C-alpha cells in the first residue's frame, strides 16, 4: 500500500465539496438532483485556490431555463435572474423552486440537449462547478480518512490487531467530530490536506495512548495500595466481597 494510504487529490476534492455543500444546506435537493452549479467569486482565474468557506456564493439551477441567484453566509437571496423573452429579468425566487416535486414548468428538463449542450458548458467556462450531495462527499472523505487512521495506527505497533483497530476507530471518531465542528479545516493552496489529516491523527493517537497509559498506571497503583492496606483519600468507601464497606477517614 502507498505510504499515503489513499488518493490525496481525491481526498482534498471531497473535503472541498463537503465544505461547499454544508455552507448552504437548504439547496441539498438540487445537489441530489445534479442541477446545482456554484461559483465562488474571485477565483475564476485560479479555481484550484477557491476557498469553499467564502461567505458570498453565486448559484445556478441548470434547468433548461436556468435560474441564477446568490447566498450569503448560508442565507439564500430571495430574488433570482432568468432568461425571459430574449432578455435577463430579475424577479423573486419562487418558493416552489426549492421543492423538486413541484410541477412548475420552469423546472422541467424538456430540452435536455439545450441544457447539456449549451447551458452546462457555459457555466463551466464562467467558473461554476457542479455541486456534490453532502452525504456523497462526506462518505467518500471519511472512507479515505479511515484508511489514513489505519495506516498511522500501524506505526504505533499495537501488540494485537484488535488494539490497532480500536486505536484507529477512536482516532477516526475524534477526527469526524473535529470536522463536524469545523475545528479541523484547511486553506486551499497551503499545506496538503493529507499532511494536515496525518498530523491531526497522530496527535489524536498520542492523546489516546497517553490517556490509556495513565489509566493503566493509576489502576496498577490502586491495586498496589489496596494490597498494602492503603486506601486513596478520593475513595469514600470500598466494598470487599463478603464484608461490610470499608470507609476512609477524612
């Protein structure tokens, strides 16, 4: 297996799409339908450096009659522009556009060749990118992070396969929590995301190992003290099988 454990380019792409999609969750139905295209302003000439956390985003629903609108800090603009009677017009964004079960004729893909042959290519040229459903990007990202966790866990040389798997799974849980809380994120064009994940996972595993070592040390000390007849002050009582509770004195 490669020392990088996974396709790092794909990992960064999935992380990017997850950050982008979770910034405007109300549009998830359109992501799932494959018609939501988004432009991150200011990065048309450097798309690889586009920051998915940019507050202001421009969107397009790529139906045969495309609808353009924007969002700011996750809030959708209540107006949009669409090509109507040979010109662009601005009008309120219909609430029914947020429901793909609507029978509004503007949502019909009655001209698929127009959509795929003209509208989509134009959006690509302008710098728009097709958004990916949130669960799709999240699942793909976590699958790769799990591979990294398993790879890093081997470097700690756990005595058994079960301990190695437990270490990897606990580290994965911690990383998932950091991602969900936005405590772990990245800036496009800076350090490779693989390095960021690897460093974070190493820190998580060191913390887990230190905790386990401290727990074993305390357990061993407690057993030794009990054999010597010394009860820790933190214990109020200790019940020994077949006898009444032994209480410590304050």
